[in-house]
C-alpha cells in the first residue's frame, strides 16, 4: 500500500476511534482513563504496524520519523509555553520543593532497584555475559535505568481531569495534586534533555553496546528488534558544549518564532509558522542527536518570556488544535510497539512497583518537610499521582529517536505497558485514597463528591 494512502486511512480510523470518547460514561473508571489518555490510538497503531497488518511497515515508520519529531516538538512547545515568569511566581515555593522531592524520590528509589534487578533480568533473558562484555552490560544498565527512572517521575494530568468530571473535585488538596503533577514533568524533561547533551552519543561506546545487545539478547534480536543500526560518530565537542548547543538552539528558535509572530496573523499563517518551526527544531535536534522534546520546551519558554508576545492567543490556539498532532503521535508510537517478552514484563513489574513506592515515600516526605498544613493532607497522597500518559510516552519515543536500537525498543515496550497498567488502576486508587481520607462522599448522581476545608498552600500574587 502506498504510504500516503495508508497514512490517510490511518488518520480516518483514528478519527472514528476518537468518537468512542462520546460514550465514556458507559465504561468503568479504568476504561474511561484509557480513552482520556488516548491509549486506544496506541492499539490502532499496533494493529496497523509491522507486527500486524503492516500498513505502516518498518520502512514507512523510518520515513515518518520526522512526524514523530513533530509530535514531540508540539508537546515540548506546549509545556514550554506554560513557563511564563509571571505564572511561575504565582506558584508558591513549597510546591516546587515538594514536586522536586517527589521526582527525586521516585527517581532515586527506582534507579537503585533497576541497578540491582536489570543485570539479573538480562541474564535470565538469555544474555551471554563474558568478562569483556561487563562494560557494555554496565553501560546498558545505567542508560536504561536512568531513562526509565526519570520517566517514572512524571504523571498524567488527564486522569485528574477524569476525576474532576466524575466527582465534584474542589478544594486545595485537589489543587495541590494538580500543581504537583504539572511541575514535575518539566523537571524530568529538562534533566533527561541535559543528560543527552552531557553524555552525547558521539562520546559514548553506544554503537558497540547496541551491537552486543542485539547479538546476545535473542528476545530483542529476533521478531521485532529495531532494524536501525547505530553508526559510530566522531566526537567533535564535550558534554558542556553539547548542553550549551541544546540551550542555544532552543533559545534562537524561540526568538525566531517571536519575530515571525510579532504581528497579527491569520490562523492559517500561524499554523504554518508554528508547524514549520517545530519541524525545523525537531529535525535539527534529531540530526544532532539532541532531545526534540527538550529543545522545543526551551523554545517555548524563551518565546513566552519575550516582550510583546501574545502568549494567550497562541497557547489557546495550540491547545485547541492539539488533538490531530496527539492522535498521529500515539498511532505512530503504537506502530513502534515492540513484542512483549518476559524481559519486558519483568522490567515493567519492577517499574510499576518501584514507582508506586517512590511516589508514596516522596509525597509523604515532601508534605512533612515543606507543606505547612501536613495534617490535612491524605497520608497516601503520592498514590493519587500514579497515572501516566503522553509525557511518559514522549520521553520514551525521544530516546528511541536519539538512540535507535534494541535498548530503545526495550524502553518503549516497558513504558507502553506501564502506561496502560497505571491508567487502568490509577484513577481507582486515587479515588480510594480520597475516600479513605474522608474527603470524598457519594453525591446524588452516583459519583463521588470531593470536599475539603484545607487552607491554600500559600497566598497567590495579586497580579
């Protein structure tokens, strides 16, 4: 099938599937959560991908990689546009400290668990480890552990929106959960993006490690392993220089978009400029082995803080037109979905268990260290942040574009499974936490009404 015809057909199927959201109320809370996060488009991509109907073959997916960069760039730009300095000053400092504490707690605990468990899981998956291969095993373990641990630090806002629809969710505890969800994703994106610069692919032994993994790990080398062969690159700059390149690229592109949008534009002109800027930034980032997600977040942050920028108009327009980009991104991510193997399942179990424990411990510590009204916060506050969605998948696809190969396939498979599991279970767990804390009661409509007398975390700026 012609790739253009197949892709158009895919969009039509995706549009038809999106109509199922009209009937969300007839499904359970977990099923509604899957629809809210767009997980149905992952399954559409899986069916259309090379492991099923092959409408999107491996060659077609390789040709459509710029579309993936476009989706990543759109997500990064939307997140960056929220970093208006005036809005940031309205968020109390304890919220930022709590968000950072939860993120680092989830990262630290899961990173340690992965360092202890992944080598054992590799060995039981059939990985032949010789004395000379220990360096490759160590590098693969650290890379995979670092990436998955920071992905675990993000949470999805879509599940909170679902709870807000199903219960009368008001009060400062729910607002606190929303803020802690919003401030943690940029932290993870920034740290992973800077890590790509400090440990740039041109300075690592990544090609040899990838060839060793693909050769010695049968479950990844056959039946679905990535067909992209890493190519060794000549190191031209150090890690600090690559970080400066990342920040400079995002800032320059942000200034360019500001210059082009500094006057009143029609909607089609705005679409052309923003889409072109995101494609350009994503293409440059991928070519330089930098994070398109982080570069576009820097671009959005630069753009929203420049003078005379009509942030509200552009942001509202981007949010209102986000669905097509999101649908295409999720379908392509589903088409990349690697086979589910015992190794993938084992790492997913460690991921979900360690992330649950890390969020619970991090929120417990953060609320007692930084929140003045800790006695009014549910003791299991961290369990209300279990669901993950677009940002977690974006970080995994980001890694796939920068370091294609068996390790990226493994990371993407783990994240997709974890997102599905946590989207199904997360809202119900959050509801039970609110009920157990005495902050939710059933309303006349059969939903749970959320009530709290918790005072606000801090006084907002009068601006």
